[in-house]
């Protein structure tokens, strides 16, 4: 049995727009001619879907969100670029997501199951993995890469071109100007690392033995008695059997000359855990 598609008469659906089965378009929405609204998507009201934007199935978008706006990048010359939003996302009030630029990758990509709270912003050419949570007014500059299962706190801004590794936690009101390794907690104005996201790792089902190994790898990688290059070589040899530890090693080894966040000089690991874990 087909689910009925419902479009409120006050909304404007331009010729060429594709509306999926069972979609619900509430009052005063605007869907542009290059938009694709997937099956069972709900636009609650006053939502603008412009540009070449695709919204995945079962995503719900709240009032005043604007999806697919042109990039805020003077290098963009007006070519056709895209925004692709995954399935089962929640996009709350006032969220903005822009299409890519024609001088870069040309697409902004959002993974499945994302939760984007009020007034969050995702700029041009970003890649956001699955299960992301952006708290109120969390902001990505252009060209950022965000891994899976990442949490970004409210009022936190991530500088353009920054990479955020899988399962990282960025504390609220932070300025993230360098790459953040997988599984880490980063906090502060010009954020530093505050240890590993132990709570997130437990929730992800990582066994205790692997968490202990990951903590040892973290301390090895950021041992200030040796150079970063030496630490990486030590870690490659000592933790080769741990996929999670090697994810951090590979993340740093692949950075080129990029800046990345490091632990605070104050000396606290800041692991969000207790002595038993």
C-alpha cells in the first residue's frame, strides 16, 4: 500500500522538483526545481530547499531551515554544485547547509542519521559522516571533514579545512583550528585535547581491553620526550594489532603539514572515565 504524499497548498514546488512517496510538505515551504525530496521526508513548515539538493528518506526538517544555498566562497563562479543529505536525519530550526563550490569537490555531503540542532551551519564542500550530532549553533567552515559518530557542542566553530576523526567529542563554545584525532575530546578557544572520549567508546561497544590499549597508544603518541615522528613509529610497532589505535596513527601520519590539536601543557589526560576502566 502506497503512502500518500501531502503538499500544503501554501507551499511552492517548482517544476522539475522530485517529491518522493509519502513525503509531507507543510505550510509555506519552497522547493526549487533541482531539489530531490526523498520518500517519507517531512518539511514541517517555512523550509527552503534550493539549489541541487537531495534529501534522503525519512529525514525531518523544521521551520526556517535553508538547505542548498550557494556557497559563501568568492572562488565559486556559479556552476552547478550539490548538497546531498542522508537518510533519517533530523534538521532543526534555522539550520543552514550550503552546496559545494565549482572550484573544489563540488558537493557537500551529510551522512545518515544526523541530528542537527537549531541554527547549526554546514558550509560548502564539507563531508559529514553518519550519526553526527551538532548542538545548537555548531558551525563548520568550508571543506571540513567530519567522521562518523562525532558530537559537536553548542556554539562551537570548526575552522575551514579541519578534519575531525571518528567518535570525537568537541566541547561547547570551542574554537577548533586544528585537526582532532579519532576518539578524542577537544575543548577550548584554540582547542586542546582533554583525553579520550571514553563514554563515547563505551557506548560504541568497544571492549575494556581495547580502551586500555587505546589509552596507552594516546600516551605514546603524545609523549613530549620524543618527536612526533618518533612517537608515530613507536606506535606503529607497538599497536599494530589494534585497529582503533592504528586509526589514530594513520590519521596523524596522513596529515601532511596540517596543524592538529594536542594535549594541554597543564598535564591532565582528562579521560572521561574512572580508575576501573
